[in-house]
């Protein structure tokens, strides 16, 4: 139980001494991705090996005193390099072993831990030169990153409050409680230029000011962990990898606006995040960092955790509030804004996970430091979830204003399987597509908005030349149509109408009039919808129409899909030069569209072909081709 | 009280019947019954003193809730953007084919498997991803691999069933 600032500092010193006494620290990634690949078994094996060598093991439990140098094994949060998992990091050198299998554990232990020799075959090998890279920081994927929100992810044990405190955890809280007034905290955040990382990009300090000035005894802080954008997973990573940082961020917000209670709303699809957060809240309560008279001050704060139940619209502020109140998660018109009248009618601040995770660093290092990172109107860093057809998928936190090219090619290693870059979809279903001509576009709030896209939550899905942009637009429209809550007509009927038009276009029934109708409808939905879901739902359609119009035209005019994705627009042919006449396709064709004599080249009757694709998937000689 | 509702009452009481906990209550109830039967929804409404329409409204709003029985194994194919561009749809179709699901059908007639898609599981680095019963994650999977994994469960279940029926046979003989 920490009762004062001095006790927190003493606790930190003690935790640091222990950590510094560790000669080698084994950190096994226990993020969702690595766990799926068996990292917990790898961790258990390390633990078992350590137990067999008690002279090496060091116990981090603070109750126990010890004096010798030793080795310690812990789990860590997500490193962000999920594709290379399971990942094992060994400190102090920061060596990163990739794709570690259970059978590799003994070798790492014997070679690296006991004999101080690297296990070269498990190191990351450079994509181009194929030479091994020893430390995590030297890997191109990490080299250009600048980590604030993700600073501790992969470096500390998310289940250990000692570890967090040793890494300056709760120092910002102690600073605001004893050195700053709430107004000074708000001023600091305003000066830092921090803008909401959940999508809207509204200045965080300004939002706080509204709630600070709102009248009412009871105020709430809500952490929005309903990360519903398909293709984004940075919030999951922070909640799983550094849950105390989220808690500390909420307390800073609470102190600034005068709230004494907070809710963390986590989507149901993130069970591990829920588990880690619950554990973190419980240990913070036990340590006296949550509760009443925190660290001996007159500040009280408690945190509740609410699990979502699968509704994308609940990421919208007013819908999220309705969901916490136990109702259908439907948005309501604003104003009044939640900062004035939110949860149970009380002034409520809703901040995204990544926004909150930036706060401790801003308070500790100052607004000036933070605003020196990034570009003038978009300060600090942004975490992007790099996915799709890129060589290195994962989470990257970079200064705002890095160009698309630097992220996709320098950090992401370009496209996989030598594919040619065609587009990125940024910001999920609310965002838009960017093309080759945008490769030099700096990624910040304003530049992206001018290009018709948005930072959104930071999902960055890379697409190669074999992706059909019309089909991608249809995919997103299907998503928002399904997730539209049905309250307002433009969104409910408009998204359905757009989906129907897109379906018609990809199946070959579209006309040129459909394109203008689609555009018109998109603008109506954008203007007329009640909440952010509907207002941004047409973005993927509008940006693909703007940048890939010729592809749409090919679908409606020539009834062709240039990327070869839309099945109904493909013609299947048999290449007579490679067909062996085995007759397999003829036998399997459900429409009897294939004919030919045995051992002679076969052919497909286009009139009868239903384009089911059976022949192409079964032909052993690759003789069936599409246009 | 009907014994069937005893556990239900326990769940409601553990939340002190608070209306703001309705979603959490329904989540726990669904875990118990694997879906939300109509009489259960009515019971929840009466016990919490709210209208059945309110409970029904919440139960139908969130995609996590099911009002029809679901299979013992819930196979969720992630169809987030990253998984989609790496071919999640063919994987979904292959699963449906291997379990012989007719168009519009999501649960096998023997109530063993339910196949659904989910918007995004947040494991985009491992795309394409399929999750079986919430914790068995298959990352960077293929049609062949996932069909194999499901077939393995099918044969395990059959073995289990054979074992049970042979045990029952023994008892009858005795």
C-alpha cells in the first residue's frame, strides 16, 4: 500500500535496484499473435529451465531480498512485429529472436544465457541482404519508429505493477497531484497539441476544457477501447501490453477535469485485453494507486471495466455511453456533447486508448518536448497497424508526418511476393484509399483530410495490383451496411442502396448511370447521417471512384475486372498448349460446359460456363486461365 | 422456482439486478445456455422489472448474442480488411463446404459446429485468422489447414461418442 509520494519513489528505487541486478532478462511476447503461435509454452519452458538452475534464477518479488546477479524470465506485451512471432527478447542487449519454436528454447538458453553466444539462425534476417540483425533496434522495422504510446509494450511485464513503476510508471500522476493544478494540466495538454487518436483528431485539451467548465458534481472519464475498425489493433496492443499506462492516463484526465470515476469500454473480441486490464486495476487498487486519497492527496478515482458485445457503432461516443448504460448502442444527436451531458447525464470525457497512453509522457517530459515531434498541426506520434500485402505486418509508431512511402517501404519492407504497390486503405471503413501518387504524402491529420482520407484509428492495409478496388469498396460498404444501427434513414437505407449498386457492378449488371447514382447517394449519406459512422461510410466509395474510376468503368462498360478478382466478369479458357486432356475438369464441371477427347486439349463453352472456378482450382497443369 | 432458472437467478443477483448490467448479464446467461432462449429473455425481463421489449432490443442489437441455438464449436472466420485481402472468403467457403452447410445455414444439423464471420479480431499481423471457440487461434491459415483442424475435431467427437455408446452397451449387457 503506497500512502505518499515518498513511498512511491522508494518503491520505484527498490524495483529498479532489483531490475538492475538482473544480468539477463528473457522477455517472451504474450500478445494475442504470439500466444496464438504458442508463446506461452515457450515461456513455460524457459521458466522450467530456470527452475532447474536455481543458482541463476532471480526473484523479482519485492518481498524477497536477494543480492546476486541472475537471470529472469517474464512475459511481455505485444512487440508489434506479429508476423515474426513468437518473439523472444533478451536484455540488456535487446537481442530479438524471431519465430522461436519450443524446440529452440534449450538452444537459446544454453547458448545465449549460459555461454553468451548468439543463436544466429533465429535472429531477424534482413529482407534484402539476408544478413542477420542482432538487436531489435537495428531491425529496419523498428529503426525508424519513435515509441511513446508503445514505449513499454514488449519491454515490461504487463501483469507486474513493479515493472511499470520501475519504468517511471505513476510518476506523472504523482507530479500532477503534488505539483500542478488541474488547469495547469489542461494547459500542458493544450500546449502539447495532442489530438484524439481514435479518428476524429479533436484537440484533447480543448475537449477537457469543456468538461472542466461544465457544471455538475459528478463527472466521468471513459476510455474508448472499442477498437472496431477492421485492420487496426494498436489499442489492443496497448491494453494488453501496458495496461497501467491506460489507467494512469485516465487518472490524469480525471484529475484535470474533476472526475472521480472512470469506465474502460473494451470490445468483446479482445478477451486477453480484458483479462490484463482487470488484473492491472485490481493491483492498482491493492497498491493504493486507485481508490480514495491516492498517495495521500485528496484525489479519489475508481475504474470499472465494461465489455462490449459486438457492435461497431459503439465506438461512437454517444452510442458507447448508451451501451455502458446497458441499452442498445445507438447514437443520439449532438449537442449536447458528452463533455457537457454524457454518462447518466453527467459531464463525460471519452478518450481513445492511444490518446490516453500518450498522456503520462506529456506530463513527465513536457508539452514542448511532445510538440517538437511530428509536424506543426499534428504533433507527436501515431501508431499505424500495417497489414495486408506488405512484407512486414505489425504495429509501427512513427512521428506524425512521415510519408506513406517511408512507412510502407522503409519500415514495412515493401510488398510481399514481389507484388506491385497499388493502393493503401487508411483509417478503416471511415477512411479512404491512397494511391501511388500519394507515396510522398505526409501522413498527418490535415494532409490526409485534403486527400479525402483520414488518419482514423490508424489501420493501414496495403494492396497489390491483384486487388480489385471496386471489390474493396464493396467490402467496406458491406461492413458499414451491416453495422449501421438503423436509427437514421440516410445511413440505414443509403448504405444498403450503395451496397446494392456495388453488388450489381461487380457482378456485371452495372451501367454508367449506376456510377453517377452511386456518387450522388454517397454524398447524400455523407451529408445527412446522424453520426460519424454514416458521415464517413461513403469515404471508401468516394476515394476509389476518385482515384480508380477507370477500374469502375471497366466493370460497367467492358464488363471486365482488370484485377481479375470479380468472378462473374472473368472468362475461363483452357490453354491448349498445356492441357494434357486428362478430363478431370470435364468430369468435375457442374454445368457440363467442358468438352474434349481424352489426351486432346479440352475447351469451355462460354454460354454454359457458370464461372464457379471448380476447374481452375482442380487443374493439375495450370492450364485453365482467365482473362 | 423452476430449477432451470436457478442459475439464471444467481447471475441476475450477482449483478444486483442493475439495468446498466443488462449486457453483462446476457453475456453470462449466453455462456450458460450457449444462446438466449426466448423464455430466458422473458424471465430476465420479469426478474429485473423491465419490459421484455427492452431485453429483446438489447439481445438483438449486439452481434455477440444469438437467439437461435448454436453449435458446440463456434468457428469464427475473421473477415477484417487485412484478412479479406489475404483471402479469408475462400477459407470461409471451404469451411462451409466441408461441413456441408446449405446456403443460409450457419450451424450443422448435428449442432456440433457454427461457422460465422467476424469483422476483425485484431490479429491482423497473422492474417488470415480463424478462431475456434474463442481461444484456439489459427493464424496465417489456409483452406487446407483449417479444414484439417475441423476434421480433427469431428473425428475426436466421433471417438468420444463411440466410447460413450460402447460404455452404455456394457452397462446394458451387465
